[in-house]
């Protein structure tokens, strides 16, 4: 099956799952950040690994990346990608300190890293719960790996092994907005099912080789 050629209806199924997950994540983030947060999913697409790099500005772009392994009946890998400015903005809301930084001198700020872990857990957990509810397949996120580095360095850690057997990932565009940030935060949520999980997930969603 060529997953990159999904029909509009098939993409719509994935978008609906994304929006349910985004709604749940927004509720949890609103409580955590103590401010009204809205999230939506403007698009869902199947992209190649080369396109992933292009979407986030190229392999030399410095990003904040949270990587999770999906545990359960459909294993895989998940990435939540933010720009450094976006990640820092979220931490400043959480700490209620407009001058807060991701770094303490040359070192990563431990409180900031802990805050990003919690935000990543909420967003990833919400999306995977929505996907699990739709497919009736048990999926749970692992403890996240958090890195602030060039995109090529962060993504290669998870993509190298998977790219030997599959070429595509599901990207769920994620927009986070609150009253103090009219322009919003545009993160990227990459879902990379292991090869054996791709068919299992898509068949459970009614997406199969006959589409």
C-alpha cells in the first residue's frame, strides 16, 4: 500500500483523531498553564523522511525535540517538535516568569526541561489515547527523551533504524493558542509506527489496500 496517496476521506479520519487528541490536550494544558489554551489540527499528511527535515527548517535548524517510544500492541516512535522560541514561551507561561530561559548559562535549565517533559507527556498522551480509542489498540507513551540540538542530530536517533524498512511518517500539524499569544505556536507531531504497526493501525481505522 502507498500510504502517501491517502484519499481525502482517509486523511479526514486521521484529522478527526488529531482534533480529539488536541481537544483533550488543550483541556489539560489549560489547567497546567493556568490560562485558556486552544489547540487544533489544520492538516494531517503522510510525508517522507526527507520532507520531515524540510518541514522543520532543514537538518541544521536548532529545535527542541521530545521523542517517545510507543509501547503496547502497535509499537512505534513519536516526536513532538518545537522551535526554541516556542518551547521557551511555553516554559515562561508555566513558570509565570517572562524572563525565564531554557538555559542556565551554558547548561540546560533543569526546571525548564521538567516543564517541557510535562507538556510533551500531555500532548503525546492525549493523541495516543484518541488513537487508541478509535482503533481499540492499546498504545502508551514511554518516558520521553528530550533534546535541544540540530534537527538532523535529534531525528536521526529515532529514524535510522526505522528508515531501513519504511519511508514514511504521519505528521499531525499542531497549533497551540492562548489569549497572550495571538500568533500561536506551530508544533509538529510526527507519528512513526513500526512497519508491522502501520497495517494494524490503518486496518483498524478502515484504511486498507482496497481504498
